[in-house]
C-alpha cells in the first residue's frame, strides 16, 4: 500500500491552492512521485467565494483528467472552526464522519470544546496541522485526543516549517506517538510543494516502520473506509 494524503489543496480554482487544471495536474504528478496512491482533496470551505457546485464540477474535471494515472481521488474539505458555527452542514472527508478543522494560530481557540461538540453530533474531528497552535500545552493534546485526531504537516516533520516551534512541537508529538496523521498540506509545486514521502522516510527511520505506516497509510485508509481509529 502506498501513501495516502488526507490534507492538500490540489483541487484547482477554489481556494489558495492550485489555480488551474494544469497546475493541479503538476501537483498530482508530484504526488505520484512521492509514492502517493490516494488523495483526499481538502479545499478550504468558504461559501462566500466558491459554491458547492463549483467544487463538485472541478472535482469531476480533475478526476477525469487523471483517470489514466495511478492515483485515486476523493473529496473532502478543510473547515475553519468559525465556519462550523455558521454552516449547519459539514463537508466531511469522502462522505465519512471525519471533519478536518483548522483553528487560529494566534488567538487561543477552545479546541477541546469544539471537538467535543462535534463528537456529540456524531462527527470525528481531525485537527489540521496541530503543531501550529503554539498556545496548546502538553496536557491540552491529551484532552483534545479524547474527542479528535491530530494531523501534522510533512514540512514540520522535516524541520522545513518557517516557524521553528512548529518543528519542535511536531517532534514532541511524534516522539510521544500522539499524532494520528501526517499530510502534505501542499498548495503548489514550488513554495509549498509535496514532501510527504521524505517525511515518511524520516518517521520510519526515527520512530519505526509500524508507526510510520500508521501515520501515512493505515489511519488514512480508515478515513476512506469510514472506520474509527482505535
């Protein structure tokens, strides 16, 4: 089983990721070079700028364009936490119960409470790039994990984040096996390109093949199959 990327901005023309179909195809080819065989596309949800119909139309176009490539595409969303309050319908990962959520990196958000509230509604929250929320304490990670799963960006695993504390937190979470996923969060093929395979090799070397496979393959596969991580 090859790698599965559950957080990226490869879908074109709907957010700050790929702008055109051609750019999206370059990102798909880069993903394939990264040994990625399945991608859950997670454009930012923003009802003000792009309609659901546009997202679905572009998803169908991209799927059709890659039908001869060795990759499978699924559709998800990345929700900003405050959009959840405004929108009664949550766009989940491949029609599963998993919801990918990002929070403010500067202003402290009640992440535990928000994830708890979502869990009561039957959803399985995934906290996007958990290493960016520097206001969280070590105790907070344990509390949040009661109701949510934690995702780290591959650049933070590799020490490539422009914010050094991101890298330090990612290392702590991996060392203590608190993370549930590593994903690319790729936006393009230049500045925010795909580094998932490099991160997989790093985790495999430092923390073992079993944990690496859990983070980059097995847990992500459960999203596609809509299973709960035990």
